[in-house]
């Protein structure tokens, strides 16, 4: 007997592959997913909610959210959508500017592990700064539609853990609040107010995942940025020859 | 989040250190009160091994899986062990997709799970 959720879940894959185009770097293809079970740092659950006064049903909200997903993200992150859009099994690429005003760009991505008419969920790949699970949903409460982002995350490795506590977590909280504000404004809410709930689910660090450093997108991106002038010179010399 | 009407039963076993939590119906993030109440009841009853029986599961979305991940972390923090039985091929695939099968032992039935927990 088929379950009601058949078709909403991605199929298992041994390694990820993307159909996203336009990203300057693909640091995802060939990697595996790594959710909050496989991260290094403390585990946090962050829930962000916004009331959408006068918006349509939860299904209408989710249809708009999926269709225009990248447009609601703050400019510090570029979302390169897969060809099929937000659909189970699709992999999007991300380019993040972790330090605004600097040339450092972090290349990573997300796998859409679940998508139905009322919610969709991203899971991060190995190497992403956060081993996370991010669910976007909409639901009704007392006749009003609410949009919600719920993140379950651990910093992936010790380097990411330090960055998380030195402002990364705060930046990420602000990121999702801004995303919901942009969505609410697009849907006609003039003065959106985001409710944020942050809970530490596990204070312990998982030292057995210290080796996640080997696949760190942060290290990969730092190396790529540091070697960019050398690559530029090499390409000029080759062109002249 | 709306309550999906999840039904949960806590069953004792021959082994006083193990309980079975049988789950029926739909599991979403709205199932948190029902699942957590059952988890606490099992732990309060002295269980160190908790066997989640999914044979009666009809539907589970990503919010429901997120809830299982949270439950797994809480169990580990308290020195308890979570095992899963009664998963259909579809849900076994999902556990494999998200690599939850690396953290929760999967067995065909409660007897096999209890035998494994004693091994």
C-alpha cells in the first residue's frame, strides 16, 4: 500500500548532483547529506513565525513561496535554483557572503528532501557550515495564516562552531527573520512582525565529528579566495600564449 | 501547528529496562505533545531502551522526522537507546535518505530489537 507522502520525499542517493546553473562554484556534487545528527557543535532549534494578515490559504502561501523562493532571501546569499525548482530530490547551490564587504564567498548548497503543498524541507550537504534541516511551512491559527521557518542545526565542525558563536548564529537568525519579513510584505502584510523562538536541544559537542573539517566549505572557500589572484594571472598568461 | 491526531501507546515488555512506543496514524511536527508524553512515560517507567513501533504509521512528513531527530538527541543525552521496528520499505528508504538509520537501529519487529538491545 502506498503511503500518502509517497512522492513528497526525495529518493535515497549515494551522492548529490545538481541541475542548478549559474553558480560560480559547485561544492556539492559528489557529497552526501549531513543533517543535525552528523554535526559537531551544540544542537539548536530555531523557529521563526510571521502572521500573514489577509494572505490566502496555507497552500496559496506555499505555492508563492516555492515559486519565488530566491527573491525573499536577503542579498547576502545567492540561491541558484535547480531546473525543476523546489521539488523532492533537487539540489540548489548557494553562494554566501559571510563577511560583507570582503571578497570571501562560501559555496555550498541544499537538497530538497521533502516538498508537498503545505511544507518543504532542505537538508545540508557535507561541508556546509551547518549540519541542518530547515522546514518551511504555512498553517492556520485562529483563522489567520502563518508562515514558519524551523531550523534544526549544529555547526558542522570546530571552525564553524567558533564562527557560529562569534556572530554566525546571530547573522543566521537575522537572515531568516528578514526572509519572513520579505515574504509577508510580498503577500500584503504592511508591518510584519516575526516571532523567534530559540531552544538549545543538545549542549554537548559531538567530538566524533571533528573530522568534518576535511570537507569544510569554509576552508574550501577561503582557499579558493586566497588563490584567486594566482588563477587570474595564470588565465591571462594562457590567453596571451 | 495543528495536531494531526497522532495516537501513541506505551507498552511494557518482559524486559523491565525496555518499553515499546507504538505509533498510529499521522506524524507531523504537531505530534510533539503526544510523542513526547509517551517518551516521558516510557522513561519514567524505567526504560533504558525505547523501541518505536511504526507498524501503524500512515503518514509522516519532514516535520515528523524532525521530531524523531529531537527525540533521538534527548534519548542519547539521557543515556537511553532508540530503536525502530515496523517500518515499511518506504519509511526505511527515508531513514536511509536522511542517514537516520546510522543513529537509530532498525529491526523487523520488537522481539528482534529487544534481542539486539541485550546483545
